[in-house]
C-alpha cells in the first residue's frame, strides 16, 4: 500500500449548472481580494513595510496569516480546476513576494517567530493549552495554512518557487524541533496545529527525503491517535476541527508507509464521525466540539463549515483505499447539503456555523472584516467541487457524483456526464475521446436509490457500484436515478426528524420575518440573542411522507406539506437546503405524536436502565462482552442492532436493577425476525422466548420478568444493583434494545 496517491480524475464542470455557477461566484470572491493586503501581516512580522493595510477580523489579530495560506490554495485550485488565468497571475505574484520576504533561515509567516523561538529554546519549560502556545493564539495552525498553500501552489498551481520556499520553511521547523524531546514535542501538540503532520508527509511524498517522513511521524499527536489506533472513541469534549486535520495527516502517512495502525486510526475516526456524530447535512460538532456519540442537539452553533471541508478531504483518502460507495454517499450528502449551502449564491459570502436550530437563519461573513477559519476554507470550497466527481484508480474510472462535467484521465480518456440532477432523475455518461490505456467504468449506486438495479437492468457489485465494463470510443450509458421522499430521524431518538428527496435535504422556508442583517463581521453576535420563528409539531405518519408532502414545482424541487400534517393547519414550503438563503428555516421538525414517541413516553417513567445494542458508547458503559455477534443496522426502523451468528452466540451487559421492585427485562427486536432468545440473569436461565416474525416493519418489545428473589442487595440500604444480563440468540436474530423497567 505504501506510495499510494489519490487519483481524482481531472474534471471540468459544465457551464450554467448549479455547481459551476457557485464555483464562478466563489472565484470572483477570491479574485476580489488584494494579494498585497493578504501579505501585509507577513511584511510586518518580518520587519518590512507592508504595501497595503491588513484585512480586518482575524487578520488583524494574533492568528493573522492563516488567510494567506487559504488564498494560495484557492488560487491554485481555481487555476487547476477551472483554468482561471487571473488566479494563476495572482498566485505567481503572491509567491514571488513570499520568496523576497522569506528569512534566510527559512522562516516565513504572518506572525513573528516569537512563540516558536520561545518553545524551541525553552528546554520544555513553555506554556501551552488547547488554543495557545507560549502566549500566542494557535501559531502552528496559522503557519500550517501557509505551508499547505505553498504545496498546493506547487502541485496544482505549477509554481516551482513555491516548493523551494516551503522546503526551506520545513527545514527551519525541523531545525527547531530537533532541540525538543519527544515528550516536549507531544506537549507542544496539545495546542491546535492544523495539518502540520500532513505537511511533512506531503513533502516526503514530493521529495522522497527521509527527513520529512521522520518529522511527519514526530507530529503524530499520541493523545488523540493512540485510542483511535485501538478503535476507542475518546472524542467527547474535544475541539472537533483540531482533530480532523490530524487524521488527514495519519491517512497520508498510511499511504506513504503502509503501516496498518495508521489506516485503522483514520478509518475508525471517519466511521465514528460520519455515522455517529453527524447531522443530516453531513456537518458535525456543536460549539465547535464533539459531544457524546449519537447526540444531535439542535443549536445555533452546530455544523462548523471547516469541519466538513476537512471531512471531505479525509473521505477522499478513505475512498482511495476502500473504493466503497458508502464513503461517496457521505461525500455527496455533505457536498450538496452543507458545502454548497454554505456560500451565498449572490455575494459569495461564507458561513461559519450552519444552524440546525429550527427557525434560525444562516450567518455569513463580510468580505474584508470577517476572516474566520471558515472564511478561509470557504475560499477553497468552490474550487474543490470538481475533486471527487470521478476517481481513476487501478485501471478503473469510478463515477462517484452525478454532477454535469467533463472528466479527463491522465492517459487521454474523456468522458462527459450529462444530467440535470438533482432536478432530473436521468443521466448520460458519454465517451468523447479514447485514451491510450484500457479503462473499466464503474458508476456509484447511491444508498438512497433503492430501485437502481431494477430500473437500469444491471447488478450492483459488493462495493456499491455498477460495473459497466471496458470503456470504448462509442460507449454511451443512460441511467435512471429514481428519487423519493424519505424521513431521516435524529440519531438521539429525540423525535426530531428531517426530510430528504433522494440525497437532498429539504428545509422549510420560514420567510424573512424579523430577519436581521445576516452578512456580518462577527458571527457570534447572533449565537445567544434573538428569537427563532416557531415551527409546528408534525403529527403525520413519518413512514409515508409522500402522503402529506407533495411536489409543487418539480423544476426547482419545491415541495409543500399538507395542512393536516400539524394541529394548527399550517402548510410549509420545502426547498433544497442549498437554495435557502437570507430567510429563516427549519432543517429539522419535531414529531411528538408518532408511534415511536408514544412508545418512548410509555417507558419514560418506568425505565431503570437502557442499553442501545450496537451503539458503542451505550455498550461500553454497560461493560458488554460478546462472542459471535456483530453490529448491524435496520434502516426501516432506523436502529442499530446486535446480530447473532450461530447457536452459541451471546451478548452480555451489566445493567441496573432496583431492589424491592418487580423488575422486567424488555428486549426489543425487529418485527420481521423469527427464532428464539434465551435470557440469563447472572447465572440463572430465566426464560426462552420465541420470535414469530409477524410483527411487520416495527419494533416489538418482549417482556421477561425477573424473579424478585434474584434481585437481592449484598448490603443493607442498597437500592440500585448492577447485575449481568446474558442473551443467546438463534442465528440471524437481532436485538435492538435491552431495557430494565419496573412499576
């Protein structure tokens, strides 16, 4: 595996389409910046007189210089992906100025070298916390953006001076950290430092100089990475976007070294975040931090846009190794519903947080005075739209996204994707030019497209792609992508839910009532003030959304909810979330009257303990032991589960019981499952129950009474006991929850 390089095929977006239009807006936004103003902090930091004034916001604070790095990356990407010669001209000018400014020892940044000098010379006696190093605000984070921007300028912008500059910068850093012990370096890594690990890994990949590989491995933050290498989720309470770049670095190191523990860490983190810590739009975090797994709290400061920018980059690495459609499913969801939705289509302004709180609104940055971290990644996002449309790996071209575009491989194959998706369910893939080497074509079968195989008369491979065989000069494929309405329930079982059409999140357009100015210098002014527009509780059947939601403008994917769907008779207009701008909105609704909520209410007052089978944190907290069971997921009831593989399979939990009461164990199964379950309390076999399989597409709760004489405290005045519950199941039976109740 060592030496692998991500090969996303060169892609040009078709003119006039949604991503192309957004990319043009993003390009103009970047080109409107003055490179001399971007460089101003660096002139000052290096003792020179700047040619222009600093930009405002963060660029006038001790994190200044980070925007310069994003600017370099954005210009490079717009030149490479969109062919912008103006971007290339500004890129080359900016790099030439950096070359003149760079110190003879290699140092270059938007801040003085003071914090680094302090740390290098301290002998380990330096101040550090999560967001400051030697009394400076995240200095490595700020500098790493410039490293990354120069590497992009070389690789995508074709600027050879950029590589000379960045290797000198890297050598300066290596010289400084050489004075530090491993313990002191790990102490320094407590402070947010961006993708510094990946910076050195990338330089090793480019130059093959071992010193860069050695340095990259020194920058592995063991506090975070060691648990992940053991598949332990220790993310709760950590700043989310501090961690994601570390895993991008470890992913790149795996590609260069082949060390399996690096891959384990990256894949485990990716699965943990995308499957257990993400909102409906693909974003993650609340208040910039990871909460408990499966938490889906609907606040204003959710879904930091930087996080999703970085998760998409990590996804590209994971896909290159696995080539599985579920990675591309995440990418599509996050790209359409968060990244595309995070840019104002008129002004190009970017979001920081994207609120999931019903009745709130998006908050965008001003062009010159809101240089947030997400403003920086926001400069890059539009030029990245092209990156994952298709991947060229090991002689196979994988079409991952249905974005109108022209794809060109390194050896000359040119393929065009013609589609009106998501406004149309039809797509064509046409070979325009023949390449010099043979290529197979695989097309992703989206998880949301349940009838793809039937509609297109083709089998779906185990990797989730349809194999269309070898490319040929006259090849033309027409595919159908049937979309339907679906309900996506919140991970935390709160009764909250979202509505999707195919992969597209539909949000209620709540209008402009009491809308404040939403393009601002400081996004925080709205985080704790102002009122939300109320949204009514939905009482309709969530299993059949098409019964109460109708499409009223197919050409724009506008839908309308029935007045009968809520008690007040209010009809909501639903639009794609990427089309929601400068209005209040709701991406989540509440459904307190659903059958599932009634079930939860029934158990609320009598539950002593609850175990959610197949959910890591819940099982770990209940000290689970197992042999012969695996984790599964039942989509129709939106539940994780434990699956028994054979007659000897078992799962054991340590659960709470209340002494002096009649305790019951409630085992929740899937209605269509048949077989048997044998339940043990401690060493006692208390009951074997049969599953009839006639419960339909529902949750079925099986009650097992625990004899009172078994629930005895070993000491007086002990009310709550912890006892072992063991369950054996017949092959293929599934359990979703284990609950202890009493009345």
